[in-house]
C-alpha cells in the first residue's frame, strides 16, 4: 500500500516537521522498491534544511527554542537526530520480532534481505539529511562528542546495537551448519555466506573516528566461532579417518582438506581469516597427527615412495619444527644405504676396482639427490643431511676400514682411468659428465691432500707418456679442482702443463739444431728423440733408484741434446728419469713375418734387448753387467719378456736369477704388429702407492707445522687448546688432522725453538 506524504510543515514547528520526515523515512525504509518521486525527495530534503536553519522553532509545548540563531540550530539538530535515532530503534526492534519466526537458512535469507534493504535505505536517508551531517553532526564530532555519527553510520550503529547483538549467534549457527554441509559434500548457496561476511565486516566501526572501520566485530562474532567449529569438525573427522585408513590415505585426505579450506577463503570468506584458519587446520590435521606421519617416514624411504614422501614433506613443512625429525631419519637412512652399497661391492685386500667403488658411491648419492630435489624441493636442510650422510659413508666404510685415505686414492685412480687413452675412451660430452660426477664424490672427501697427491702423480705419467684422452678434459678437471679448493691446490698441476708446452717448443728447436749439426748420413742413423724438461719443484717424480748404463745407441743423441740445452740455459742441472723413458724397437730377427714387429718398451727393457744384437743368448749376469740395473728393476723386465715369449729362459720355467740364460725366440708370434711390452708390474704399482702414502704423511707434518707457525706469528701467544682448534680449522679443507699429530708438531716446533712454553698452558712465539 503506497504511503501518502502529508502537506509540507511549518519550518518552525518541530513536531509537524518530524511527522512529515518520519513518513518519508518510513517510505524509504519499507517501500523503496516503489521508488521516491522528485517532489517527495525534494520535500524531505527542504524540510530538513528549513528546520535546521529556523530562527525560532516552536517546541511541542508552544514555547520558542533558543535565544540566538547558533544555539537554536544546535538544539534543532539535536532533536532531529534523536527523533531519527528513536525511529531506527523502533524499526529494528520490529525486525527482530519478525526474525524469531525464521531458523537456519531461512534466517540467513531473512537477515540478508533486511540488511540489503536497510543499508540501501540508509544511503538515501543519509543523502536527505545531508544538511544535518554537514552542520550539526560535524560540529558535535569536532567538539569531541561521543555517540554522534553521520546519518549513514548511525544506521549501522543502531543495526549492531538493536538487531545484530540479538541475532548474531543464531545467524552464525546457521552459517556453520551450511559450511558443514559443504564439507560433507553437499551443495550450498555460497553467496549467502559471502553476504553475511560482508555484513559483519561493515559493522566494524571505529568509535573514535567514524570515517574509519575495523574488523573487530567480524573477528569476534564470525572468525572466532568459525575457527572453533572448523577445529572441532576436523578433530572428529581426522581421528575417525586415521582409525579406519592408512597413513598414506590420511595424508591425501589432509592435503585435500587444506586445499579446500584455502579455496573457501577465496570463495566467500574474508582474506583476514586465511592465516588463523590455515593455522587451526594445520594444528589439527598435521601437528595433531605428526607422530603418526613421522613413524611412516622410514617405511616410505625403504619402499622408495617418492610421491608419498613429497606429500609428507609438503604437510610437515607447514608446521613449526615439522621436518627436523625427518631430516635426522633421512640422514641415517642415506648413511646406512651408502655403507650397504659399498659393502656389496667391497673386495678383500687392495684389489678394489676403482670404477666399481666410485659407481657404488655415486649410485647412492644420485638416488637420494633426486629424492631431495623432487620430493623435498631441494630444501637446504635436507641437502645438508644428504651431505652429512655422504661424507660419512664416503670416508668411513668397509673399503676405508684401514683409513679414510682409501676413498681419495680410489677416486684418483678412477679419474686417471677416465682421462687416460684407451680403446674404451668416452666421448667428450660423456667425459665431461663423468668429471662432474667425480667432483660430486670429491666434495665429500675429507683427505683432499691424498687425492691431490695421487692425482698429480697420475697426471704426471699421463703427460710424460702422452696418454691423455683429451687435453680439454684435463684442463676442465683442473679448473674444477681449482674452483673447489683454490689456486694453491692446482698451482703445481698447471705448471706441469706449462712444462709440457715448453718442451714441445724445445723439441722443435732441437730438431732444427740437429739438422744443422749433422750431415744427411748422420741424420739417418740418429735416433728420433722427444725430450721433456720437467721442473723439479712441480712434478711429483723421483730420480731413478737404480744405477743404469744407457745403450750406446741413444747416448750420442741425448749428449747432443744436453749440449744444446746447456747452451740455452747455463747453470741448470738435468737429472735423467730413465725409469719413465720409453721407446720403440724393430724386431728384425723374427722369422715368418713380412712386416717386422715393433716392440714398445721402457728404456730399461730397450737396454736389455739391445744386448741380443751382439749375442743370441744372454745370461742373467750379462744383463746385470751390461745394464747395471738392480734386481728389483731387472727381474720384472725379464719376466715380462718371458711371459710375452720374446725370450726363452734356460732352464725352462726358470726365474729371473743368477744362473738363468735367455735366448731370442725367432718364432715369436703376436696378433698385433705393434706389441706393448712396457707393462707395469703389480708389485711396482703397490710400491708406488706405499711411497705416495709416505710422501703424504711427510707433507702433512710440514703443513701442520707451517699452519702452527703462521698462527703463532700473528697471535704471539695462545692457549694450547685454542692453538690446536685453530690449526684444525685452518687445514681441515685439505685433511682432518688428529689432535695427537698436532701436539707432536707443536713439540717438534718447541724443540726447533720456534715456540716456547709459558705459564697457564700457554705457548709463545719465538721470533
């Protein structure tokens, strides 16, 4: 039924003015859908304006209000404000009575409908009472009056005080029922909850500043009960689910539920609830069941369930200290796997195949590195656990039971096998990939000085014998070592390469020199030599450990080279490393072959075979006298010739010893024209390994002593214990020293008068 507006009131009559305004406000509040015509709109606006500006307003008792214009306007505004406030309270109490007839979703529908109608009407009313806002309300607020708001805010305050305080619990109960239905898989009207949330947020008014809003009402009346209900719901559901299903199924369920709650915020909740809601859900779904999840971790590791491990990681990563127990278990598991892998391939004695050993280490690392990257997203603490475990099983395993130096030794030998020319030499790309893998193991090696020593000796041999598979690969490896350990670690290795390059240029110059020196006939008879001049301080090579008489066939040539070299570099000394020299010889004596065999031999072997140019049979004593070699070098060479059937011993099967004679085998046969007789005997290789370890021990003593002196020189005096710790800190990148060895080094330095003992267990530096 349309509301008819009364005639315009006398601007001085408060009662008549309010009656007129009340009809207009009622129309807006209850019947806005029919619209407000321009005449009514302007009539209400004008009535408010006229009344507020009246000089002599007639009170309800007939008297004149106020004695001056300012005071009158003040009082008139207050009466108008109070009347509007009373009207709103009455209207809202009426709405509350009607709300009692609704429950659950019907109550939500009612609340939302009335809220939308009320707030829309509030905007219209606020506009119509604009004059009151601009003058009386503004002045009251400026004077610090409490409980005075602009007309729109007054509507919200009254809604909160009169209606909201009485119905919010029932409204929230209805909301929570709807959300529970959705969690149980039913479809709900999400927009209703969104409208409720918006309403609760709008009611957060800042009492001190009406232009600002807060989330206090929303947080207390919506967020808190919502989170409490969510916690209770998931406590019941998770406990029941765990009792009836596997841990893996529970993790899937928990992950799904967490994602649902996150999406729920975006769909119809306020963003402010995101953190407390997710915290509550994680507390129930993850923290509450974390012991159960962690107990399953070992099972998942043992069965290599990467997807489920990733799921567990994602869940536990979201709670405080959720991953720490997992990291500890992971580290122990990797260490155990590494030790088992090594034990599986370990052999007794020194017969461990380097490739087999390194492959076993890499297989374990690769497997768990992939797990860390894929399942644990490369998280730094899991990477650290992996590194700790690898360091353990690389340095302390069944193969290393005699000492941690075994791993670097085998790694160096494997590297040597890769970088050395062979029938199975890898392609450049594959070789580079293998070097990267070697550096992976190298990273975990504690005794890096052992690797350096073995690697440098093997590199020296590859360079001397020109047996490197790839110069680029050699350079790449040294670059990687330099990056890992610094310039000092690879300085000598790089100088070795420089020496080889210088030697190449030197050989070219010597050939020109020899061409000028010899006539054509002399050049034909001369040996075709190649020399390498190696700096004593950079190459890990020792002088020959036996006397040796070089064959006359090469004496003239190397004498010419010495004269040539000393002309260029006066004051230098050349020490011939005969044990590393090698050459090729034509076996012209062999019958039944069109092309003579070429023997690849060491210089010692060459000297032995050249004795047969003067006689078909040479005794052991003749060989000893003609070469001056000691038995430890002569015997292996003769044994190689006998085994290859180049020489025939007499008596048959006789050992290399005095009384044995040797004859050339004129019926020698071999499937290759070029026959390699320069073979390292195992006993020699073992002796070399022992010598290398001795050198390492000596170098370590010097390194410890130099570190101690360096520290004491800068600090002048230190406590004994502190000096030991500082020394370990300085040299642990090369190897991990034993405290006992450091103490011995300190005692030796005291004896040498570099240090002195002071009081209170202090040591002093003696300049």
